[in-house]
C-alpha cells in the first residue's frame, strides 16, 4: 500500500478543499441575502437591500432591474431600474442618473436586453466602458459611463419558474473581474433574489387589485340637508394585505339614514371580495325590508348562511330616527345594533363623549346565524357627532384594545368641536400606527341644527326622499 498520495490524488484533494472553502465563503452571503429579502414584501425595498448587500462585497456598483408583465408593444416588455448602489458615496447619485437614462438609450444589442432575452449570464471582462458605450445611443449617458469608468461588467437575469422577472447588472472599476467562485456565489444570490422579488411583485399585484376593488365599493355617502358626513379609508402598510374594512351611508324608503361600519376577517383579495358581497346585501336588505338595525343584521346573517359565506365579519348598523315632536325639541335618536364590532362614540354638543356600548346585541356575523339580534338607542341633541370606525384606528402593536379605546375617547374630547373634516384628519393622523399596521375605515356624522343647511352641495338624496328625510317613525326592532 502506497503511503504517499500521487500528484493526481493531491490535486483532487486541493480541488475539494478549495471547493469547500468557496462554499463556506458563499454561505454567509447567501444567508444574509435570503434573510434580508425575506423580511419585506415591497419589491423596491428588497431591491435596495439586495444592491447594498452586493456592493462592495462583489462589485463596485450595481443596478437592479425589474421586468413588468405589461408589454408596451408586442415582443417588448417594459424594464424598470428600481435600485442602484455604489461603494463610493460621491458616485451614488451618478449611478442613479445612469440608471434613469440607460434604458431609453439602449440599442437592440444592449447587454441587459441580451441577458433578459437569452436568460443567461452576459459578461465583459475587460474594456467594459468602451463596450458599454457601444450598445448605448450617444448622449448624456455616455458621459455618465465615462465618469463611472467600469472595467468589467456582468449581467445576470433574475429567473423564477422559467420566467425572467428582472436582471442584476454588476460593475467593477477598482477590482479584478469576478472569479469562478464569485460568479457561483452571484448565481446563487440571483436565484434567491428572483424568488423574493417575484413574491413581492405578486404581493403588490394582489394588493393593487384588492385595493382597487375596495375603493370602487366605498362610494360617496349620502348627505341629507341636516347632516354632514365625512368618511375616511386608509389601506394598511407593507406588513399586511388590503382587508375587508368598509363604511356606508344610505337612506331607507321612509327617509331615515342608515350608517354602517364593518370589517371582514382576513387581509387579502378574498376578504375584499366578501366585503363587497356583504355591503351590497346589507344595502338591499335594509332598503327592501325597511327593518331597523337589528332586523337588518339578522337578515344578513341568515343570507350568509344560505349563500355559504363562511368568512366572519363584525358590523355596526346605526339608524338616525326622528319624530315630528323630536324635531321640535331639537333632538334625534340613534338606534344601533352591533355584531361584535367596536362601540361607536358620540361627541355631545357640550363636548362630552359617550361610548355606545352594545348590551347583548349578538355575535359576529357568520358565526351563529340563528342567534338573536338586539339593539339599543340613545337620544342626542343636534350638534352632536357620531363616530363609527374599524379596529385599525385604535389597535397597534404597542397598545392593546382597551388602551386604544381610551386614547380615542381622549382625542375626541380634545378635537371633538373641530370642523368634521379636521376632526377625522386628526384621528387618522394621530391614532393608528405610523406604518399602517391595519386598514382604517371610519364614518363621522355631524347632526347640524335643522334650521341650518349642512356645509355641502351635492347631498345624493333622491328628490322623492328629500322631503321626509330624518322625520320617521321607528320600525319594530327585530330580535
């Protein structure tokens, strides 16, 4: 047995040792990229993080490009350079300017286009500045290339499930071209980046569709002459999808005004779709049955069971009612029923705040369809303000529900006499989390004295209901 390894055996050992060392060196970079990109669902943020991880580790500067799905003309998909970085802070603005100019200046032979078309790496190991200007139409971009002075470049397509979703352009100026191990690392990084960026892109597409659907359903509220109605909707930030929050305000056939605030469980396009169904059904039930709040919620719960809508939702329905005698006294009754929703609040004309607690009104919608629905009522003076809202207004990671309700009440005591637009703006600006942890929807109603027209022009009230709006006799409460 030969105790001394041959030259061939020694070469194999050296190669294996080098491969192990290269893999060990690549692992931390890949782990960092994966962790950083997995922590955000915003493609722009992910691209910025990617660029700053790769520079200066593997290049002196880089540009991250995404490919939009839409084709401005057949066979040509739109490219967007969404992130840049340079190891020299003084040249970061130059790289950003280059990225803003280069796509419009590219010829059909541009390295970026070539890499995207072929789905393969494109590399220029020497003379990159001259080569780059050779595939860019003359203009300002040539001067920017001269300033950046790349000596080598590598363009790697970002491929996900066989589809090129973008590209990573890497440039060197003060370092040698990438070696075999570095290119292997870069290929692994682009695979991880493609997955993260594609997930972020799909997230944004779903979010955009859901938000468009939600905003399309949140129509302008009706405003009878003696009421001022202000609504607000703010979608959640990066951390969650669009959900099923909604508000509504409409007239019943007897002229009474109904206000609704609701929140469908979930944070995606399905929740937004269910929200649209519930909002439409509630409107139809309220108008056709002429029921009060409890009756409307009972009918809606039954309809959900019949149509097999299994997604739970919280809802408050409030109805403003007034007899001729109450009109003479300058008061109005608010009759409301809650299906597991947060309590409305009333800012009285003297500035005090009343919380409209639900006493055994019934559970969430979609949980126990046969559960009895009850309601309550309160008489308020004209000049009072009714506020209905979803949990995104008061809940935050650093504040529980009870503390949020207390903070809302204190804020209303402080700004309750402000004009209604200013009041609602203050609530949305001050109370929710800054990053928008959850959707926020609210409807605020100010009951103006009935000898004074409210400050709005188009009230949306049909002519045949205008004469009897608000002067109503309450229908029987359902239970």
